[in-house]
């Protein structure tokens, strides 16, 4: 059983070198937004390579969804870079060559005597490195698809963001109160009819 990989626990703020050899902390990479952390089996594994490829499309969504994506592999910087380039994955990849993450979390893959492999885990993290969802990918179908992660992040953001549905009257009222006095209409947007009339007057000038 892993050490502390349960929803609600706070993940240690590991610092590991990225593909350029620059030390990076998980908290730095996460910032104040949700993050998906892929704790991969290793560069040698074809299943790992396939899953990283599947995440390429997901990474494109992250860019517009205020979400970070990070991969950690139990390999050298050279091997981590090889995996990153060969899969077309251009999010941060970190090298756990000293197996610090693997041993701290107790996720060594003891069934593989040939490699210092990690039992694959995918973590959905709320801000502050708080674990929200855990997937164990020892078998390939245990790993999350991009659709699984979309659903997880929808639920997480629904809890995190008070304006997840801005049509809720209380949300609109809070926005109006916070922005009152900021604009020519006291911070409250003009009704559509008024805005339309204003556009017509402007076009007539």
C-alpha cells in the first residue's frame, strides 16, 4: 500500500530536475491551480509510452483550463528527455533518478526485478498539492483516460470556483457588488437593449 496517497492528504513538495536539469518544485509547477501528476513506471515501459501519448491531447486542454500537467519518471534526466521527445509531450517531465518520490510514497514495483520501476499512479491535485483523486495504473486499464480526467477536473473545479456557473443569481450579485463603481455604469453591465442602442448611436456618428 502506498504511503499517504489518499484523497485529502497533502503530497510532499518534491524538488526534482526537469528535462533541462533545472530543479523544479511541484508547488512551483502547480501554482494556484489544479494539477494532474503522472507518476510513471519508467522510460523502458511501452505502456508508459502509450499513456504519455494519450495525454498529449489532454495537455492541449490544460492550456485553456488553468490546469497544470507534470510527469515524474524513475529515470535519469537523459532517459526522461528521451521519453518526453519520443512521445511528443511538452509539459514538464521530472527525473526521480534517486527514487526519492518512489521510496517516500512506497510505490516501488517489486514485481519487476530488472528495473527500478514505479507502480504507476495518476493524481488529480487541488491547489496546495491536496490529493483529490488517485488512479493506480499497474494494469493499463487502471490508468485514467483524458475523458476520465475531464470529469474529475469538472467536479473539482465545481467545488473550487464559486463562479463555476455564473448564471446563478447569487454569483451575479457577488460579481456586481465586487465591481460596483469600476465602470461608467457603476460596474453593472448595461442591459442588452441599452448596449444595442449605444452601438447604433455610435455607428451613426
